[in-house]
C-alpha cells in the first residue's frame, strides 16, 4: 500500500538502452557560482533528481555521467550519498560534443570489462543533467523511434519568433514559426549511429557544434524522427528556473500524507475533516489508526505524516514514530514532514509550557532534522462553541497544508496554535 | 529616507511615448483556467505588476491595455483596486495583431478628445502583459532606437537549436544558432510606422501573423534595430513560470526591513545582530528607535518591519504601530510583514498565555491581514547561559528571514519560540 512512485503501466523495451548525461557545463547563465546541475533543492543536487528519473525506468541498464575532471570527486560523492546504482562517472571534454563523445566511448568499453551484466547498448539516450523532470513514457517513445530510425529527438513549439539579424544588428527577416521547432532533449541514437557520427565529424564540429541530430544527418545520412515532448522537458537555464524547479519538487513531495489517529474518536473526526480539505489542496490523504502490521509499510514510502493525538504527555507519540522510522532503517533523500496535531482537552484553558518542555520539543525536532524529518506541531483547543471549533479546525487544515508545502527548515520544532 | 523604488538616475526622453499592452490572450499553455495575465501573486494580478513597471517610468505618458470584451469589467476593477493612473482599457480583437492594432488606434484617438494633457505619441512601445519584470533602462533604449530608426525590438540568444522539420516529422536541417535570435518584447515604433503597417497589411497578416517587426519591414520598409535584452524580459508562459514569477516578486518584497528597537539596550543589541545576519540574506536592514518625526516616512515605504520589544503587556506596541499605519492612510498593494520579537525577561521561566491572550493575538493578526499586513511573533527568552542565548539569537534571525521571505498567509498570528 501507498507506494507513490510505483508506475503500474510502464512499457518495456526488449533491447539494451543506456544513457549519457553531459554535466560538464559551468552554467554561467544563472549568475551563480555553482553550476546548475550541482545546485541543491531541499538538500539534494539537481543532477541527482535527473539520475533518479532514469533509474526509476526498469529497462534502462546504465547511465554514464560526464563531468569536468575537477568535479569527479564531487560527483562520486553525490552518487554514494544518494544511493545511485547503474551510474558511472567519466571525465568530460572541453565542449558539449567532446563530453557526449566521452560518454558514448565509455559505454562501448563496458562490454566484457567490469561487469558482465552490462552489454553494449543497442540505443543510447542523451539527455541534459539540468532537465530533471523527464518522464518514463517519453523516454520509451525516444528509445523505440531511435531503434527504428537510427535517431530520434524531442522537439517543442517555438515560444518566440526566430529572426535573422544583419551583421549591423538590424532585422534581416523573421522565420515562419509554423515551419520550425526548438530541438530539445532527450535524444536517442542507435549505438552505431552516434559512434560513427563522432568518428567521422571534424574538429570544428567538436569545438563549435552543439546538435547531435545534425551530426547524425551529416555524417551517417540518418534523418532523425522528431517527437513533440511535454513542457516538463524544460531545461533549468536561468536563475528564475531554480525557483520553478524547487516549486515542482516541493509539489511532488506534497502529494500524499498519512493521518495517524490512534483510537480517539475525536482524532478520527478531525482526520475526516482534514481528508475532505485535502481534496482542494490536490493531496492524497489516507487515514489509519496506527503504523502497526501492514500499515508499517507507510514508513518506507515518500508520504508525509500527520499525527493526531489527544494524550498527554504530549511528546511520547512523536518520539514513538521517530523510533519507528529509525527501526525501519529509512534514510529519506528529501526532507519529509511530520505534523503533530495535539488536541488539548477542554479543561486546559491556558497554553502553558515550561522552558524545559519547550527545549525538549525543539531538541527532538533538531535531532529529527538531521535525519531529514521536519517536525512541526499544531495545538488545537477543544471548544464547546461550535463556531469557534470550526474556525480552529479550518486553521489546522490551512496550517497543515502550508507546513507540508513550504517545508521551511527555520520553523521546525515550533508548536503553532489553531 | 528609505524609498526603495526611487530610481535616482532615470534617463528621460524628450518626446511623447505611450504603451500598448495586449492582454487578450487565453493562456492555454499554463493549463490553468485563469489566463496568466490575471493570475494573482500575493493577491495582485500579474498584469498589475506589468502596468506598475511602466507607471514608474516618468516619461511614459499613457498606457492602453487591450483585453477581451468579456474581461473589460475585470480589468477596470483591477485598475481601480491597484490605483493605476495613466491607463485606459479597450476591447481587443480576436488575434494578437488585431488587439495591438486596436491599442494603436485608441492612442490616435486620444488627441483632442478626453484629455488635453495626452498628445498623440511620437513613439509607441508594445509589450506583453505577461512580462512584468521589464526595466526602465531597457525601455529607454527601445524608445530612443525606435525614434531614430522607426522600429526597435528586444532580442535574446536562442536557448535551444532551431530545426526545420519535413512534413513527415523528420529533421530537415538545423539552423546555425549564432546567426539567429529570439525576438522578444518590448518593441518600439514611431506612431507613423506602426499605424501605416496596420493600415497596409492584409487580413491574412491580421489572422496568422504575430511579429510586429515583420510588418514594419514588409509594409513600411523599416528594418528594426535589434537590442539584446536582459533575461528579466522573459515571458510567463508555462505553469512553472508562475512559481518563478512569485519567487521574484517575493524576493523584491523582501529586500528591506526596518528594525524598531524602542529605548531598551538589549533590543538595540539584538537589532545589531539581526543587521549583521541580514547581510548574508541580501536584505537591507535599518535600525531606528521609533517611528516618530522623520522616521515616520518609513510607514509610507515598501519596507518590512521588525519590532523588538521588551515590555509588557506584549501587544500594546504592535497595536500602536498598526494604528500608525492606519493614520498614515497607507493601503499596501502587497502584503508586507511585521515580525514582532518579544524579549522575555529572565524571570519568566515559563511560556504561559491564557486562551484570551492567544485569541487577542490572533484577532489582531486577522484584522491586520485584511489591511495586507502579515503579523508574526517571535518570543526569545533571556538566558544567562551564553551558548543558549547565542543559539536563540541565531534562531530569531533564521525565523525572521523565513517569515519575511515566505510570507505565509496561514501562519499569521503565530507566536514562535526562539
Ligand atoms: Mg543537442
Ligand atoms: Mg511580436
């Protein structure tokens, strides 16, 4: 139950496919020191998301990442830290084509060398490290078309008119948008086509060219099949794209949460209200009494948790779930959220904590944060005034949604009032 | 003091310039119901930001916004609500060129009609409603070049290779990226050139064309001057761009805050620490004792506020500043943030509030929210343990920065613990 990244209808190819990810760019267009592929989103570098997108596809056998020599150690560390399998790192060339060529040659060397499992691929998919949102479906289309035609590439409609300029900086002519497309990534080639293209092309191609489809046409006579891709193929290019990527990643991580109610009838009622509200936030929300038995499998998923608790002392249930996570030996790759909703009984008319209690909550949250668990609390006070109670419940749903979506590191350990 | 949107070195043109903003698009590429130009960011529609970008430029005399007939009332309401001056709304045509043409004709009708102040412009700048981050500097370049050459347009380097496709969907050829550019907005034309271009062009141009520079070339023989623009000219096109735009808007609103310390020596010390930390968040932070005299002018700026207070009862100082805002008759167009940092004296060893106090804070914050003021509290407990105190101060800086940047509506009225 509850495996959000399971893809039930994945189509398989019946020939070996490998991937080359050129990641030797310096990314000067973001205006940042760090190249985009190494920029972190919720503690994880962009390139790790891209690798994950390929690793999730069962029929992709291996991935070669090409980086600058000086980034070899950094990349190797990322692969270990985020537990990537199927990945090899090779040093890149000084231009895009030299880097891709290094990757293609590395795939050829696989045969009979370190691993008998990996064979020389029939099809090579080339993708950019900075396009992390590529989907399995589209990779399938590219792989199949590449096998059939020798070459295939993603295209998108042009967003702007393309114009030719005179050497003095004036308009020469504008192109009819309907006849042209933007060439995007991924592209796919049979191994033979991409290998031959790089064998035959010139030094000038290596130095100034950027388009693999062009080499396949010019040096192998292969006219690539062009396939219209979804907007998700977009490339992280400018500083603004970093915010867009972070927002997409946060949205993905906020798709599902599991409400653990315990036995309290009031907790179950509150959970039902949360579940109704969650439909409007586009979040899947499952309600369970505890994490025992089959429900223990939630501990292994990418779901967020909402613990609704009526009991005192307040912290014991939170401590218990953190212990469960430790026991499940789960090392989450992104921060996930536990919102602890504490139902105060109606005779607790004041909000009173000692400094020691406050410090205990904060310490627990700080320790959890090191394990990539962001813990926040919400206290809701029972009220016999129906209107007051409804307003408080509405606030619980709003705060819960905001905490899960915004995932703010500065606010962990806070006990908010509903 | 402290007017963050003052542009001290604005260059002026000495001829009348008006603007046409076509905003009749339906924005199907975002996948949203609302056309992008009417999507709200922090409660304010995108088109209002774009209009503001032009209104801030002193030498722009008038702006014509062209919208679908069914959006006339909506647009008129936006203009009133966000207090735009210089703006007229006209109903648009069924295509981009028909809309721009309606705008140009409306500018011609200005003369001698409703207002003697507005004269027929020498230069017309055409811009997209969904490119809100255009800067005065660049508008100046376009206006000057348009006056001199008859037409001028923004260009950007191509992000992707452009390819020509065969009718069967295969690669025909790829264009040499170095020889082509993306045509962007704004574009500028002398009134005569754009007026004649639309008089002479065909129905087919009106129906299927999109490029004004092309019409100027074909029908007036004017070859536009092309000027490389900054990445900020980018167009909000896809759903991901909404997140990018929101992030840029939030960053702009988080550039400056004013720390009000009162007379307490401890508050002044804490303010100094905040000021040091703010340098690493890229925020300008001014420290002042109160908002009296000259400092009252801060109430009229787009600054955020951090109130550091040691006194009890806790809320009186917050109430006082809210009253000051009301007295200053300021209607902020975006939510701005007041973070109230309460220094608890060392003998308050417990965090104790009655429900009534809690409700009072929340009610105050809810009322302020209706005025576009987001109020959050942070409580810091004095400690004789130097290490503990330092950790708390660090937490105050982290939480303050997060609250100002994230500006979460769900968390207003919360009293966080440092
Ligand atoms: Mg290419
Ligand atoms: Mg145009």
